[in-house]
């Protein structure tokens, strides 16, 4: 019944049951089981609900995402994709874009790498675990390119994760 009424009206408007605002149909996700083919809740309200659910069950979703990304068929698909020419081209474009958008970071990296190459600075073991394999120089301040924390890849990743969590907490 609602479907035919919408067609008679022009069929391009719908009221969100969550926020109560009447919006165009393009503001609603498609849903084949609904009479008019669209969800009864607008995209904005659907996104808010989805984000709220994820925030309320964050540990569950983190674990779910970890397990999902390590499924054998997903690992194989990633490996296969990385061998393609498309991946190589997109990777190079992505690197160029990052360099263009992060000129200060790139400049600091170059200064540090040149200093290491010239023997002015020596890589040190990881500050956390004392490992000497594949050590990264982490810049806390890119205006001081020779002042770095020496971290192995694992601890460098953990350090950035901690920083992101602090930034997220500060935004709340």
C-alpha cells in the first residue's frame, strides 16, 4: 500500500522512522524486502546506529576483524593481488600521493637516512626489546629529524596504536 502511494506522489520522498525527517529516497539504503525497496531508516541514522553498536562492543569487533583477516582464503587473495601489475601501479601512485601530502615527514626521513648512510648517526637497538633487526627510527617531532626513538617493527606499530588511541580518547 505504501509503495503505491509513493509512486502516485512521485516516489522520491520517504520519512525516516528514527529521526522523523522526510528525505529523498537516495538518502536511504536499498533493501529488497521493504515495500518501496529502501530501508525505513535514513543512511545517516543507520551509520550512527552502526557506529554506536561497534563502540559498545569494541573488543568483540576487534577480535572478529583480526580472525576474519587471517582466514586462509583472504590471505591467499591478498597474496595473489600483490603479484598483479594493478597492485604495483596503485602502490606506486599511493606512495607518490603520500610523499606529496607529507612533505615534512618525507624530508625528515631523508635527512635521517642520509645521516645514517654518512655515518653521522648509528642505528641503535629497539628501546623496548633490545632487538637489532629491521630497526625503525620514529620521529615524535618532524622539525627535529635527527631525534628519533629506535623501535623494532612490532613496537613501532604498538607505539602508533597507542598514539591513535590517545588521540581518539582526547576527541571524546
